[in-house]
């Protein structure tokens, strides 16, 4: 319905009632708006039976033949695509080697290619359980996913996809993943799924009336059915929601605790203006929210519009850099928008914005000239941008452009933006450069290409060898040209001082020479993988503001001779450098670089033993690196907080204990056989991770002296026993031992770990757990997986009152489950798959009223205890014969050769 007709319908509805309908409707929308922000996106599992849909989707799977299965989920907004994908993930992910649920693909990937890279990194980090994944381009991310995951059986959900490029970057081909993998893709537009070759597509249907009533009742009345006297009213409300779960939830939440008269008033308007339409356009919500926008100061209005048009999903710091470049007061502005609920900042520091608020912002930009994009202040729609540039329609009205999925010749872009005299922000995201874009075309020395008003310029794969000579760049604050062909900023080495430039990124470019004397205000410099860089001229006799310098992969010159004057440096990243004794001697005098990231390759020594301010060091040690060099380089760093040693190092330096500020120590893929006793002197160490150190056989006996240790992870080591002293680690919250096949026993006093919340043993040779484990009052998760030698569990396991997860997988020597587990009142997940010696469950298992899933697949259990029928909505996984022994169950279902059912009241 058009805007005018929509308002007219409201007005007519108002006139037929009490004359105050406009205010009444606004109050409804305000309350709906508040509820929309507070309601959890997951539909209550008690209200909707998603089993049939899940079974239908999983029936598409070709995993029995070892195929990689890509399945699409599509349907209108608010229909429950994300909820269905989440339910499948919850139910099936445990059958795979690795799982990644990638939410908000559209939102996160929309601003730039960096968003796609962050999603690629998430998939890899989730599946590989490695937070240190580094990706420098989308193309590299594709190759890394294929290389790392090509032999793993993985379960990946890509939620809310809206462009084919997203699928090409995240799940380009089935052979990117190992045999038996499943990729679930949710998208509003079925065409995207078809375009990507997804053969199996599930259309999420509207809720049938019975389920819609149940769902509505949960939000309106807190139970399965309407309360007495409200059944007919509920049916009428549900009918207005058109089977959309989101609409049903919103209406139920809004009507909760309202009297019958108020219900009838709401129904009067809903029958005129369907709630489905409110969900689709949110125009009334926007009217209310626009009053918040109108009350903003001018700078904050600009910030809001920038975020709505092209910054949603960006990391907060990246957005701040762009906005600050454009002379906006950012930090306070973002906080103001947060307080007014116009944007959000997520836990991982990304800017978020609700879809209808985003639509409102974009509508504000477009509505004065809806059919004249060259009169819009911001351009983000590719077809409109291409039309403006190709036809040279640029005007002074245009302030910001975001151009991705590049399909124009670069010289057309250069010529097209020349007339946009007030353009302050230009972002061109291009992954590859075509031959015609980087050929013999040359700049005209007279024509204006890039406007001099530009303050922020980002152009990925910039195809030219220098900036246009007519571009003065006097206002430029941030220049980002990663992956470009640029060899120098100005042709023929022209000297042009950039007085306002603060951020410069020329990483992965063909840069040969850079004169920092021409950038007196530069703070941030990225030169990563500039393999052709030979000369870096630094200021002489004048202070510099540079605090961040990345020279990783710049192997063509002696970096230390160039950076000795950069007194303001706070972060220096180096790798693969040819170091000399002379340069090291000079560099060792530095005292104020707080963070160094360094990869040492074939050197005599790594820097440096005397820089007291250094806080973070990551050393990837290659063959022929000398231990004494490592020791001299790091053990004098008195303020070091994080240290990672990775690679071919045979020992850990004996004097590591001198690092009294160290909080995190990672030892990855080393050749070490033991840890030095001095490590026990690290009084502030909070995290110790040892991974893939197969020669490591023992830990220091006095490890218990690490009084601040909170997390201890031992993954793929040769450790035979844990020192008894770990039992006095009063702050230890997580102990994880994985693939330590020689480990045979757990310290008998482990119950003294009063703060322990997670205890995991996977592929260990332990025979029993000590009885003291029952004293772990804070323990929430106990996992014993592939522990084939485990013969018994402690009899008093029921004392673990906080335990929520008890996972016993393939403990093939375990025979009995102690009756006391029936006292674990908070237990939610109890898994015993393939514990084939277990013949029965405790009789009183039904006392576990919080239990949501019981897995007895592959066990020797032949009958379920009668008390199990007391646990409502319990999902039981096991053989058909066993499931049929319980009277109060739903229809037995199957998925991937696995039978399950639910307990019904």
C-alpha cells in the first residue's frame, strides 16, 4: 500500500472510533517497537514443532553417500528462517567434526569486502578452534577455507544471505568441504540459491492455525492455550498476523496483561491495517523514530545517515576512522545514537542497526529526489552509481559513494567523480583488476579526476601507478589503497606535502619508495607485504606522530635502519627480515614500543631485550633460529603481557620467569620436551595453552604456584600425568586435556579447584575419576570423550549441583551410571553415545526435570525407566526398540540414520 493510502486507512479507522486513534496507533507502535527490541529471536520450542520441517530438510541430505550437501531455506521476512536454521544446528551439529553458525551475513558483509573476510575468518576460527586465523583478502580466504576444511566433515550455517558474492566467498563449491559436510543457507530471495546451484530448497510455510495459537498464547498468556474468555479474540488476532511467527510474537507480547476492551480496540485497527503490512514497511515505527532523528544535532544526523547507508556491520574502529576523516565528532555521536536506540554496538564491536531504522535512514537520503540519484548525498546502490558515473552526471550534492562488485572501467570512475566537487568519502571495493583497467590509459594532466574535497579514499586494487597529478589531496585524512599497482604516491617522485593525512594503507601494493617527511601528521601506516619496498624515508630532526607501523613481509630492506627515529611508535609488526648485528644493536636501544609482532626466519637474533614498554610478542620461529637469540630477545621485556612461541624451538628459555607481567602464554607446534621450572614464577599468568607439542612429556611440578591461572589447555601433547600441584590453582575455571593419549590419571585432589566450571578429557587413557571431583561446586560442564579406559564414575556425582552438561562419548569400558546423578537438578544434556557396556539408566532419572536431551545411541540399554515420562519435551536419541519402551512419547522420527522422539505430557 502506498504511503498516502496507508495514512488514509489509518485516518478512516480513527474516525470510526473515538477520535484519538492517531495517538492510539502511535502508542501501539511505540510499544511494539519496544517489544521488538526486547523479544528474543528464537521461537519458544514448546510452542512450535519444528521436527517435521527439520526432517524434510535433512531428507535432502546426501551424506550417506559421502556427498557435501548444500540446502537452502527461503521464505518471507519474519517467517522463521533463522529459527529453523538454528534448530537444525542445535540438533545436528554434534555429528560433525566442526561447526560454524554465521549469522547476519547480509548485514556484516554489506559495507565492504572486509566484512566478507571477517565472515571467512569466523568459519575457519569456529571449525578449527583457532582465534589466530589471519586473512588479508577475500581471495585468500577462499583458498584457505578450501585448504583447511577440504578434508573435514563440517556443519556450516550461512544465515540471511542476499547476494551471490557472499556465497561465492563463503561456500563457493562443495569441494571446499570434506565428505559428509552440510551447508545450510537461509535467504529471502530464492533466486540467489538457484543461481549458486543449490538443488535442495525448503520454503518455510506460514504457521498453521493450531501452532499459531500455541505460539501466540505463550507470549500473550504464558501458556499453551488462551485463557478463558479470550479464545475467539486470540483467533482473530492470529488471523491478522497471517501466519508470521514474528508478527504473532509481537502482537502476543503487546496484548499481554491488557483487558478485553483494549484487545477489541486493537483488533478494530488490525482488521483495517493488517499487521503483515506493518512488518513489511514499518512506516508507523519510522514516523516515531524520525522524531528522534530530527532532534539530533547536524553532525549526529550525518553519522546516522552514513551508518544507515554504508557502515552497518563495520567494526566500530573502522567506522570511527572514516567518520573522523570526514570532520565528524564521532565518539560522542555514536553514544548519542546508541542512547536513542538508533544503532547498536555488538559484543564484537560491530555497528548494528535494525532493518526498519536502516530503511528510514536510506529513505531520508532518497525521498527528496527519488528518481534522481545524482541529487542524493550518499550513493550505495551499484546500478545508480554506474549510471551516474558512466553518464558523467555527478553533482555537488554527492558527498559519499560506496561502490562494490565493480563492473565499470577504472578510468570511467576516475572521470566520473571529477565533477563531484563536494565528495568527501569514496570507497571502491574491488577484488580483481581487469586488464583493460590497468593498461596504457594515462591521466590527463589538466582534467580533474579525484575531487580535492576528498577526505577519505579507499580503493582496493587501485590500478594506477600513482595518484592523479591534478589531485592536490590537501584535505585527505585517510588514504587506503591495499592490493594496488601504485609504486609511488606522485608521478616522477613529485614532492607534495599531505598535511592532513593521518592514516595510510598501501599494503600488498607495488610500492617502491615512500617519503614519510611528506606526511607530518601520519599516525597509522600499513605496508604489509610490500615486497618491492626499497626506500622508507623517515623525518630528520622533527618529532613524528606515527604510532602504528606494519612491515610484515617487507623483506627487501633493513627495516631497523629506517625506524630508529620513530619515537612515538606503539605497535610494530615485522617478519621475514634480513637482520644484521649492527641493526639489532641499534634497535635494542629502543625503550618505548609496547607491542611487537615478529616472525623470525634464519636470523641470529630477534629484537630485542631492552624495550621495557613492549606488551605483546608473537614469534613464529623457523629452522636455524637459535634458542639463545630467543632468550635474549624476550626475557628482558618487563611489561610483556601476551607471548606466543610457535615453530621449531627445542626449548623454552629458562629465564622466562622474569616476565612478571605475562598474562597469556601460548606454545604452538614446538619441539619442546619439558617446560622450565621458571615458568612457575609467572605470578600474573592467566592462560597457558600448549598445542601440538607432541614431544612434551611433563609439566613443572610446582605449576600450582601460578596463583592467577584461569585457563589451562593441553592439546595433542605427550604428557603422561598432571602434577598434583594444579589442585591448588584456586582461580582455575577451565581445564581441557585433548588427545593426550599417554595420560592415565587425574590428580586425586582435583576437587580443590573451587572455581572450576569446565573439565574436558578427550582421547585420554584415564581409568577413573577421583571421588574428590564431586566437590567441584561450580562445575557446569564435564566431558569425557573417547576415553576407552574409563571404567567408573564417582558414586557421589550427584553432588555436582551446578552441572548442566554431562557428556560421555565412546567410553567403552564404562558399565554403570551412579544413581546419584538423579540429584543433579540443573542437568540439561546427558549423552552416552556408544558406551556399549552401559546396560541401564538409574530408575529415578525422571527427577531431572531440566533435562532437555538424552542420547543413548549405541549403548547396551534395552529399556527406559518409567520415570522418564515425567520430563516434558525431553528429546531422546536411541534405537527404535528402546524408544518404544516408553509410553509417553511422540512419533518416533529419524534423521541421518538416527532415531529420536520427544516425551509428551
